[in-house]
């Protein structure tokens, strides 16, 4: 599996493939990250924080999970000098290899992509989760709020992994549990874990 070294953006919450991420950028390290991605046409990796804070603090340590998601820029808008509004889309999961902090405190690391998902159909007993998600999307469309939800068409409500990932983004799960879901290779099991959480059943 080919690897490459890319800039990293640690966040408290992970991003999932095909999810929409909106950011307000003001830290120097991330202004440099966005500029580099624009100039070189490269992706960057969003990695959930295991310890530390999203905004850099003097003397504070940051520790990263070893799982993340590549994202590509969709839109960059300057709100004011040195403040950017950024929209990105998740593309694929990766395992994080060697990583280190460089200039301005910006992380970079070895990206080891996971194989493309199998795109499995939804088991009959988990179909209600797809139906509920479809209802949320339809409600957002009726209310003119479709642009505010962290997903975009095509809405693949017949695919297990896509439905699981959208629920993982929407639900108020603890960050460590979301990171665990991102690391779950089995798409059916990922959706089943979401179902258990919604029903209050321990996993």
C-alpha cells in the first residue's frame, strides 16, 4: 500500500469519508496548511486528538490517535485578514504512521491508506437506521437547511458504510467512541454499533 507524508489537522472529533467539514481557520499553523494545500493541490489528514486541545496552547501536549481521514478542500473564503472559512470533504480513511510537529507547531505524518470499502448492502434488521437518516435528510430539504447538514448528495442510503458514517458524525458520541468507529473495518459491525448506541444496548 503506497504511503505519503502530508500535513495533519488534529481535531477533537474525527471526520468520516464523504462527510463535510467546515472550519474557521485563524491559527498561523493552519493558515500555512491551507495555503500549501491550495498551492500544491494536496489533501491533508484530519486526526482525532487523544490528548490536548484543538487550539494550540503554550506548553500543552498534543497526542494523536493512529487513525484519520484524508480531506480535500471544497471552498476557501477569506472572512477577514488572517481568518478563513473553509469547507472540506472527507475522502478515505488512513492509518497514521510516523508523525512529528514542525514549524509553527504544524503536524505532519505518514499516511497509510486503508483499502477502498466494499460498499455492502444494509442488513434487514438495520434498515430502520437508513430510513431514519433518510427522514432527517428529507426534513432538512423541506426546511431549506440541506446545506447545513454534514453530508452532500448522492445520499447512498442503501450502503451500510455510508449510513454508519453519517450517523457517527451526527450523533453526540464521545470522541474516543467516534475514533473507534472510524477504525472499525467491518461496515456492518460499524452500523450495528451505532444501532446499539441508539437503542441504549451496551456494545
